[in-house]
């Protein structure tokens, strides 16, 4: 597995701090300054599974140099891959393009709030991303993908309840609304593009908009 996480601003640095405790024993590390387009494509030539966290838009995932690490024009070369990309909007045009060469692309349809790396809440997010890291590449059919989407939602619901308890206990959580938004975004804005399907799969309860303004 390739793990691609740049750290060029506060959001991307928080991504890495949340994932660092749950990194697998064996992986190709493209972290911080190593998270560049050149390094990514060198690694994709020998590894077919990618987990990425960064900034994005509808047609690109961005690297540590604020350049396009993945873009629509890469579709022909993105063959037989499995990717989970935690970045804003990349499940739109980019996800549609990259699935075409027998690939599966997990991505997000809107803005996604970064997970919080505050010590008091970091473990809530680490638990969710650990499950994703360990399981997304094994899900290749509709049943298993739907099962994983449901489990992600249950983990996010549990983390929301735990976050409620932390705040009700009087603990200070900086940007608590962003924490709640992130826990909603992780499951509610997630779509899975599969090479065999015309339309992406999403959780059955996923909807436009949020319980609160994010």
C-alpha cells in the first residue's frame, strides 16, 4: 500500500497526526515532503493500492508542492488500482475518470473537514481511519462495499456520541463544530466509483446537506 499524505498547511498536518499512530507495519511512505506527484507515480508503477489524504478539487488531488498529484489526464495510466482519497470534491470528475481502467476509487463529493489532531479527540478519528486503511482494498463487490459503508457510518456515529460525552464533561475541544462536521463528512459525502458501475455507490442514508452548517 502507498500512503500519500502531504503536510503543507494546518489541515494536511492534522491528517498525518491522526493517521501516524495507526500506520501499518509495511507500506510505501509518501509523507510530508515526499508526497509529490513524481514519487507517487514512481510508486504506482509497482503498487496498486493507494490511501491518500490531502486537498483536492473535482479534477485533481494535490501534492506537497501544491501541484496535481492525480488528475483526469492520468486516467489511462491509472489501471487496476484501488484508491481511498480523503480530499475535497475528488469523487466528482476525477473519480469518474480514474475508475475506467478497471479501478475502484473511494472519494468525496464535497468539502471535507480535516480530522482533529487535538489529543483529547484524536483517537476518535484514528479509530475510523484505521478501519478504512485495513479494509477498503479488500472490498471489490457491491455487498462488501455496502457493508464497509455501513461500518464507517456506525464508527462515525459512535465517535459523535463520544465527542458529546467529552464536551458534556466540560472538556475544551477547539473547533468542536468542525469535529462534528468531519464525522458527518467521512460517511455522508463518501462515494465509491467502480469500473463495472455507471454510477457510484454511497451509503443508503447519505444525503445532500448536513444536520448543521459545515
